[in-house]
C-alpha cells in the first residue's frame, strides 16, 4: 500500500459547469489527476478523489452522510438508499433478488420486444433520435413493468421531474437551478404518492407490491419510506441507461474500427459493454461525507469533509489501466473492473439490468444496421453529474 500522503490544493481553475468541461470532462480530470490522487478545492470546500484506488476506497468506506446546506431531498425524507448500515441494508435486501444477474435475464425478451417496436419504423434505415425515440422508452417501460404500474399520459412531465430530481445530487448547481429542481422534485413526490395510493388498491405479483407489503409490516422499513424508496428506483431506472445508451453508440460509431470489430464478432458484445461503461460512465461521480477521519491508504480524509468520488477519473486512471487508459478498446480483458456502478454497500443495485438493456440495444443495431454512422451534429451537454447528450442522431444503415 502506498504511504499516506497529504492532499494537494487545487492549482489553476476548475469549472465543471463550463461548456468546455462538459464537452470533454476527461482532459480536465486528467489535469486534476496529474496534481495528485486527492485534490482539495478550497474555494468550494470540496475534496476530489481522482485516483482509482482512492475512489474505490472512498465509495466503499466513506458513508453517504448529510451534505452541508439546505436539504435538497426535503421531498423524500428518510430514504433508505441514502442511509448507511442496517437502515440501508435491510430495505435494499427487499428487492436485491429481483436484480440479480440470473433474475434480470427474464426481462431480455421484453427488452428485445421494446427495441424491436421502436426500430420497426426504421426497417429500411434512416435517422434515429436515440435519446427521445429509444433511450428513454426502453428503461421507462421496463421500470413500469418491474414495478407493476401503468404508463401515464404525462410521460414527458415525469421525464423532466425525474431528471431534475436526479440533478439535485450535483454539488456544482447554482442556487437558481437548485430551486428549479426542488420544484420538480415536489411535483415528482406528488406523482409518486398518487401512484402508491393507486397501487395499494391494485396489489399484485410485482416489485412495488412487494415494497408496499413489506413497509406495511413495519419491520424492515416503514410506510412513510415507500415514496423516497420508489423515488430512487425511478431516478436510477429512467435516466442513467438513457444516457449510457447514447454515450455507448456515440463511442462506438465515432470509432469505426471498434464498431466494425463488434459487427464482425458479436460474441464480443458483453465485453464491449463493460469497456463502454469504463470509457464513458454516465454517472461521473458520487458524493460522500466523512463523518469521521477515514484513511484511504493514500490519503486521510478528515471528519466533516465533503467528498466527490470522481468515477470518470478513476476509470481512466493511467496507474490502474496503463498508458492506453484514455483509449477505447472493446478487447480490453479487464474492462469489467470499472467503477461505473460504484463500489461497496451502495453499488448500483440495477447494474445487471442496465447491462442487459445495453446489450440488447447495441446487439440489435449491430445485427440489423451494421453500416450505421453518426451524421454531423452539434451535441449539447448539460450535466456534469450524469453525462450524456440531450439528443444523439444515429443514421441507421442496414
């Protein structure tokens, strides 16, 4: 283990909200990482974990805690997924079996059906708006199927509310954005209360019924925790895969040699998905709060420190991945060791479902539209937290 070192103070400017950063966060993070595995931004009073080892340790050993300032999750109090210890582990176990690799495979046919329906209108090829037409529809529909809830007429409102609520995790938001997103979170909370009230009268053999029944028993979790619990499932299920789908197609189709290799050898699909998750992680970072001094091996994070664990940096750390860390290579044998889904007790519970969705989308397009490409377009990047273009047009060519 490397000796414990002092963190370094940030040198130069660092603005993760700038247009330049959002277009290419990785070069900026590489610059930070060159300063050290842990860099302290004194102006923002944030500790940045950047090296692979310290990010991995930070994700597993620093608790979620409570961030400074006004409560951004005021509409979803006492969320088990934001807790630590038994308050998190017990409620998590309720749904863990449903999201095991073995169990999520039963959704493969349904995922394929959804993708087939979308692509049926593009049988001869043509331009596909990935985010709007496919990226959101697939995880949204599967989330509804899993929870046992009907589609809604105001799907677009729901999409905005969930996106804004997810962004509240971002420590770099302006006060104006925080207030705007809190208003959306209030709308989402009202919607979820209506959904859960409806579900109480329509219990069945589905995930939301299981959550409600368990909460009503009052041993593992309480009834008032159902709304924040389902809130987390909505956010994770409806947006991360949306962005990862667009990022993945962009990475592949802007590197023709990698796309052609996947088309020619589709048995590489599983490993290609892992490399895509490493190379372009949609969840760029996770936040933690040190409730006590935490020795991460290379650095000691002091009690009270607000920490940003930069997954995007760790997944391209040259000390971990070698001199070609910034290269995209679907033959990379250890790609699955990425941190795209986090690490430790709070590792993403839906990771196997996300992998399945990506496998179905990429495998289907590679098989049916092997000559696809990315037409010239100006991509718009909005979030430093959840990376992904607002829209990505792919030109499907059989």
